[in-house]
C-alpha cells in the first residue's frame, strides 16, 4: 500500500486551484457484510476443500466534479475470515483513482489507477486469466496517464503511458513490472476520409524471491496505421496494419519474434439503442529460429440498450501475451466469447448475468479452456440498503490434468451506502 499511498497523496496535492471555484462534492461511506460458500477454495482438482468465508468491507468514495475537472477516489479494505481454514484469514484492499483536468482549452490531462491486494486465487482483474493454486497473498497495480491534444471535432493527439506491477507472497511465482509509453494520432482529412497512427514501446522486468531464475525480461516496439472511411454519420469502415517486436534478455533463452497483422473493420450505429463493431484479419508471427506462427484475428461486439436494462455480446480472437500473471505463458493464440446482461425487474430490483469462454494455445502447444459464469440479484430497500445474492461458476481444462479445476460459489450479503452532497 505504500506505493499507492504516495501516488494518491501526490495526485490530491495536484488538484487544480480553479476546482474550488465551481464544483460539486459527493462523499459516500459504505459498509457491507457478505457470506460466501466456496466448494474448492484452492482450485485443486484432486483435493477439493470447501469453506464458508465471511467478509466485512467498509468503504469510502469521494467524487469532486466541475465543468472541466473530474476527481474520484475509492477505497475499501475487507476483513476476511474463514470458518475452517483460518490460516487464510487476511485483510484485502481495493482502491481506485480517476482524475481528469482541462489544462487548456484543448488539452486534457487524465490519470487512472487501480490497486488490489487479495488472496483469492480466482482473480477478477480484467484481462487476467491465469490460475493460482494457493491462497497466498498477491498485489497488483495498474496505472495509466495521458495528455490529449484536441484540435478538431474528431482529431486528437495523445501522449501517455501505462505501468503495471505484480508482487506475490508465493516465492515460486515471478514478480514483474511493465512500463509502456505510447502515442496515438487520430486525424480526419475531411468528412469522409481519416487515419489513425500509433507508436509504442514496452519494457518488462521479472524477478523471483526463491533464488531460481526468473523468466526473461523483454523489450519491444509497436506501430500501426489505419485508414478510415466514414460512409455516413452511422457507418465507418477501416483498413489497419500493425507491427510488433519482442526482444528477450535473460537466462531462460526465450526466442525473439515479430508480429505482423492486418485487418478490415466496420462500425455501425443501427439505431439510438443498437450498435455493433466488427473486424477480421490475419497475423503472422516471425520467430528468430523456430517455425513461424500465424492465425486469424477477429473482434466483434454488439451493444443493445433495453427499456429496462442492457445486453452486450463480444467475440475476440488472435494472439495475446500472458506474462504478468501467476502462470506466464508468453505468446498465445486465443479465441474468446462473452456476454453481459442487466435487467431492472422493478424500480429497486436488478438482476444480472455474465458468461465468458476462452481457449488458449501457447508456443509450447499447451492448450487450456476456461469458462466463467455468474448470475445475481441486487435489491435496494429502505433507501440506503442493498441485499445481494450471487452465484458463480468457474471451470478450467488444461492439457496437464493437475491444473484443471471446477469451483462453485454462492454469496449472500447486505450493504449500506449513503451519499452526502
């Protein structure tokens, strides 16, 4: 938490003086108590242990808004107690920060940060799919910041960086950090024709605490160009090419490679409440000395606003890098499908569901399949209280059977939250 505390204090000190002139302040304290039954707390295929897990979670949210500025800070520690496996008792931490300011008329500065400290092996951080096999504590932080120069209705130039780090109490897992500066240009020559340019560079470093050799560090660049054609106000087509490089340094002897990819895309607004995007193409991985790899890439999504809710469906495939996780696999081919559904049954009762499926194949031809599903209800009563019921299921099939798992979780809870403005 020390690194996060220093960052948050620094950002708060940078709050602009003009924010005090015209602003709205919202302070939201909260507290929740949840009871979770987990039938496989260690995600172990052979020795499944179930337990009741109680969590008491106080929280605080601070929002400060003005015409040109946004500041939001959230923090919620969680006291976690196990009924049987009490050696896992801990305090989790979850924090996030968002800050955005118009420095000048056409220049906006933005910073976002998220932090989690937990022992839950089924990580909920977006994009993390690896499996942990213990309840050892880990910490993860993702920081992003950029300056956006706006010079037209649809024209912008962005300079920014992302920085991520992972620390594990489990000494057999690599710790790591990734620094990723980038720049993007979006420019329309006229109402019909436009282009995107992007440049970036990545540096990744890894270490271990057990004296063994960590996975290799790497660096690499990326660049891309896209031509965009706006057929009308509701339809945009694109032609895109991207190029990535990876150069490794370390004792594990990982192989350098380059990736070329090209794709065609379409964005369509069918109505005020229905839109979709779709792109498809091909990638080629040019390895230093091994046989080259290749495959299809695709990205499609459908967004539908309902009279009392929303529905989204997304499908993706291509290549990925699984590195800053408990199980580093490096370059991976993948396909995934997901859907999210929210529906307001009554004014105060909402139900939701989320399902996702993904399959991966790494450079060692190791295959895995992951399925996650959740369904739940939120009922607001007595103005400031919310009752929660949630069921979730996760399943993973690996080539190595000792890494398979199935887990069912049922959670009930109650939350109090009140805004003060």
